[in-house]
C-alpha cells in the first residue's frame, strides 16, 4: 500500500496549494542559509562575506526550488492545467468541429457501449446461479462434432467415479401437458424436463415459493412432486401462494406442486416444468432409446481447471467407448452452461454485431482524429511558438491529447445516454420475444461502465495520437519553409493515406452489413402470408401420452370429431388441419414429375411440401385456381392425390393443364395425381431458396401413414376471435379431458410473435445502418477537411509556378485512387462475409447476400463511399486550383 | 580531498540521508553537517542537491517532516524516518555492503 500512501502525500501537497508549498520551501532554505552565515561569522568572516560565501556554497536557489517541486510532480500538474486550458480554448474556438467530433464519438461510443451491454447479457450472463462459472454441460461429440445424449447407466458411472465435479445431474425433456383442475379449465403444453433429484442443488437456484427436489428426499416424495416455472404459476395457478401442495396433472398423471422457480429461470432451454425421474431404474437399459437418454450438467469442484476435468472425462469416455464402440466416440466437450442454453447462431450474430459496433467505434475515432488534426493544424503557429519557447515535444503532445480526451469525454457522456436509451428500448422489445429468456435485462452496470471508461480512453488515444504526433513536430522553421518534404511529414502522409484506405474499407463494409441485413430482414417482415391470417385461429394438436389416443385411426377420428364439433360453434366458419405453424413452416423436398427421365435424384425438382386436411383452403380464405379440394373419399386406400401451387404448376407444365399430372416424392414412392392448383400462398422467409420459393405441393393428411406430430388446427371465424378461444378449448377438453393444446391465438398474432426477434434485429440494424450512413459522410467530411488543410499550400505553390487546374485535380486523384479502390474492394468483400453470417444467424435458411441479390444495397454503398471519397479528394484540389495562389500560401 | 555531488554514485545521497536519519530526527543543515562530519570531510554535500533529495524521499514516503525548534532555539524543519524508510535503508545497506565487498575484492585481487 506504499503507492497509495505516496498518492495521498502528493494529493496533500497539491491540496495545500502552490503558494503554501513555495512559502514553506523558501522559509526552510532561508533558515538553512542563515545557519551557514552564522557558521561563517563564527569562523571569523564579516557578515557581508559570510553571506556571499553561504549563498555561493548553497548554489542556485531557483534551481533547487524547481527540483524540489519536480519531486512532487507539481510541474506535471501545472502542465496538465495548462493543457486543459489549451484544450478548452480549442474546444470553444472551433465550435463546429468540436460539435461534429463530439457527435461522431457519441454515435461510436453509444453504439459500442450499447452493443457491449447487450452482448454481455446475451453471451456472458449465466442462469443467475451463485456458481454460474462452475456449471458446465457435458457432451459427447461424434466425428462431425454433433453431440449425443448419454445412457442412464453411463450417467451413474460418471456420477460415481468422476473426481473433478462436486455434482453431476441428468435430465431429459420434451413437450408435455400440465393441467391444474382447480385453475384454468384446460391442460396446456409446455417444454418439460425429467430431472435427477440433485438437479436444482447442482444449479444452485432457489425457488421463490416452496422448495425443490433434494437428494435427501424419499423416493415417494420425489415421485409425486413437480417444480413449475413462474410462467406456469401465473398462467395456471393465478400466482397463488396456495399453489404449493396443489394437485396438477402432468401428462395425465397426478403430482403435487413442490416449488415455483423465479421469473425468467429456464434450464436447460425454454422449459417450464421439472419432474423428478429416477434414472437409476434405467441403468440396465443398455440400448436406451433417445427418449430414455440424458443430458448432463456438472458442477466443477472449486480449484479444478476445465482442462483437468476434460482430461478426466476423456479417460472415462474412452473406457465407455471401449465397451460400446457404436454408441460413443471418445471426444467429449465441456460447455459453459451460459452458452449451451442459447442458440449458437444468435451467439455468433451477437458477437459479430459487437465486432461491427467496435469497428464503428474505431472509425469514429479516426473521424474524430481527422477533425482534431485539422484544428490542431490551424493552431500550428501557436504550437510551434510554444515549442520555440522551450515547450517539450511531450508537453505539446499532451496538449493535443487532452483536446482529444475532452472531446472523447463529452462523446462518452452522450454515448452513455444514447446506450442507456437503447437498452431501455431493447428491454421493452425483448419482453415481447417469446424465445428470449425472460431474465435478459440490458442495463448499464459496473461492467459496462468499466468498458465505457476503457473505450473512452481508447477513443481519446486513438483519435488524439496522430494529431498529437503531428503537432509535436510543429517547428517554426519548417512552418516558415513548408516542411512537406521532411521525413516526419512523409510518415504522417503515409499514415493519412492508410487511414483513408482503412476508413473507406470499414465504411463500405459497415454500409453493406447494415443495408443488406436490414433489407433482408425487412423483406422477410413485409412478406404477406397471402391468407386471411387475422381471421384464423391456430392451436397445436399434439396428442401426447396423456391424451389416451395413439393409433392413426384414433387420431384421425379425433380430428374428424373435433372438426364437426368446432364447426358447430357459432361464429366458426370452417376448420382444418395443417402442418407446423398453420402451414407457415413447410418441409423442403425433392419432387419427380412423371414423364421426365432423371439420371439422379439431384435432378428432381426442388419444392416445399405441406400436409393439410380437407377445407384448408376454405379456412385460409383462398379459392383454388383450378380443380378441386381434398374430400372424404381421398383416403389412403384410394387414389393418392395432391394439390400444387400456381408457381409449381407453371414451372412444370407451363402450357398444359396440370390436373391429372402425376408426381412422387421418393424413388420408390407412389404417384400422386394433381387434383387442383392453389394460388401462391404462405410465401414467407421460411422459403429462403429463391429457386424454390412459392413452389408448394400439398398432400392430404388422410393419405399419410403417420399422423400426429406437428399437426396444427386452424379455425376460420368471424367477429372477435378471442371470444372463441374458450369455446374451442372447452370442445377439445370435452372430447378428450387430458388433451393439451398450446396457446390458441390468431395466425397473425402467432406470426407476429415469431417475427419479434427478427424485428428486434431489424431495428438494431436500422439504427446501426443510419448511424453508419451518417458516419460515412461525417467521417469523409473530416477526411476532406484534413486533406484540404494538408495540401492547400502544396497546390498553391503548384498553381503559382504555372500548373493548370486539371493537373492539380489529376494529381489529387492519382495520389488517393489506389487507396480508394483497395479500400472499397476490401470493404465490399468484408461486408458480404459479415452480412452473410448475420443474416444466416438471424433468419433460418440459406442467406443470399450477394450483390446480385441486393443490387440496390451494394450500389448505394459504392455510391456513398465513392462520392464521399471523390468529394473528399476533389474539393480541396478544386478549391486550391481556383483560389488565388497567394491566399493558398498564407497560413491562418 | 572531498567528493562533491557529481562524484557521488547515483542514489548514494539518498542512502546517506536515510542512514543519518536512522540515528534520530534532524533538520536539513544538521543532516548535511552530520554527513560531512561522519565521512571525515570526504563527502561535501552540495545544498543544491540536499533539498531535492529530501523532497524526493518525502514523496516516496520514506521520510516525513515537521516544523520544530533547534537546540539554539531557532525554527527549523525536522525530518524523521518512516517505518517504510527504515525497511528501505536496511535493504539498501546490505546491498551496498555487498557492492563494497565486490569492489574491494576486485581492487585487491584483480
């Protein structure tokens, strides 16, 4: 703590003030000199001689005083004060460049700080456990780096033998239904996890109500209790404290509620119900099916490194693999739980967006650097005069760096406010995104504050270092004789050229990223479903274990019964069944057309397929273009039929009647006869491949071998559909008491909710894009200002000795042309790469971010960058070529 | 013949001051006198270097100062060693002794 004591001592001296320090020092020296005089007098000298000898012996009093002051760094403090005075003077004497620099850095720092706050929450926050950093998901990897679940017997083996972990817990999940008979009158489906007894102890998260399973509980208690999420507590137990101990049916089986987890808690994924499972009973099941295999999460022992744990796990994995070569590979991975639960693609997109934001910050610094350099250039004579009067190079550099620091601090305050607003806005939006963990809360906490301080200092250094270097070389002689040929000027010239190229590359890349990404996302959001989505209700119809129906016939009969029941309800006009998400999500498939000789399956037509029931088009509110809908006679025992979309029919039978044509979707598969042509509907972002988009083949659910799965019910109604939801649930429960459905809502609401995360990213990139566009212009304006100040004198001399304006322009362009072109090409390439990854991550499917798919985005980016670069280079040259040479040669 | 400041090895003045203060609190004039006296007039301390050294040691928290009255009833600023200064002087003394031993060996045996 010696350093701390030293800092306190220095602060104490500074606090006392210069005057007090000087007076005390003078008094001490005077006393010393007086003592020397007395000694000399005592030795026999006259008082006059004694005084002269003492002063001679003491030396230069002024120097002594200066050296004493230096011991306390008082001189540095003085310099700092002078530097700050200089910086403030510069700040207020050039309000336009000051304001522009502050705005540029406000945007750069605001985007950087805001994105860091978001990335910190998305990438680095845990599940809220006190030992988040020690929780790891354990996964076996195969040769293609896919992971597989473990068998219960291996879980027991690991649990018993692993030394690196305090605990290892197992879980396995799928969708299931929960029903509180005293709460809402219907069961609802949620993702659930069947977990080992130490699941919550391992995670270290406590419930807000009741308790959780514990290793010390008896099997009887464990077997009859469940823990529910905050969401289930709200939806099914009305947030009642009496929920603890209440009866609830999970998959038709009775349990009592043991605990309610905190709001936002969800593990390992988006789960809402946790049921105890004694995996011990499955240890003899050596060929456990995937539904009986488990995922593993371990709590690393304190002080044990990940490498040690991995080595131990790999040894065990090899032992297990030796016993079952087919089941296991010997690669094993430990993933921090905070990353395993999230979508890898979202992680990647977030990380890339953060990198882009940091790049914007770097470019902001460069823009500010140009502005600072331009105005420091205007003060060249003042700086050179200071230098001539004895100011050191470092003190001149500090003056300019303090100017940059002042601007960065002002920018940081603006950036902080901007980021705070961005976080608050994002928090509002994130609440509406169904799959975003509810505990996501973007805020400017201490970690972000540290980042902001670091970023501000970095911004000050990055934006101030080149102008400071340049200013420190301010030399009166060079200024008088124009030192453009000196080595320092050459170095700065090269640096400026590099900065021009770098700024063009980054501006181009960021423009491509923001324009292409925003365009892709907007395109997706604006795609109409092509059906009366506001008037269609959609509900999941997964029979599940609890429903009591299992066979194909039972399920189809249930569908028929349900259709009849619902169509009997007032205000329900038509009911049908579709594939996932009311038909919005379709399967990609290859189709062969009868009469075409294919040499391989690769040549088959690429298309999307969707399984629907009779009356699906009626429910969608669209009429078939030609032909007929499926009917009750189209069963699996009769002729197999299909309906195709307009695009599909036009591509394969352009000038023919498609009715009666036959298609198949597998090599041995049966032929399906086309009975109708539907308009192109449900063309959403799900159909990402432009070659395949719109080409859709509809199959009849009753002609499928397997039914159930992701079947959805769609019901077309009139008036206020929310009033129909309760009636639909009631009809379902009357038919099958334990049949659970998910939330029932309109197709529009469903599609809107699915689009929320896309909208969020669209918003981020729109803001990002606007900022980048603004910055591209301000940045290049800064370059222009810098370039104009740099070359005015040179052009003036050329004009004075007879150069033509055209020569000046040619010279100006030829000197930066290479940087412009290389920067632009690099920018476009980098922009294409980054936007591909981000678009792929934000939306499903294969992205196409090439210039061919986005000609306008690439054209805008090229035009903005080129026009700004041309202006930046051309304007000073033009200005100099038309100005009076004498005026151009005159400084300030 | 006395050795002035320029001939003193870099850093030795600090050690001399600290060593003198290890025997008790002293003011600047007294420190200079004591060094000259103990060194047998070999070291002549230049006052121009004494005060910067005292301030340097104070800034490093090895010594502290306080105004007081001398035995001749004159006002003076007295310097005293801090605990950190004591530790520092002990460490420096032993390293200085090793240095002197090394020098002696070279001068005697080379």
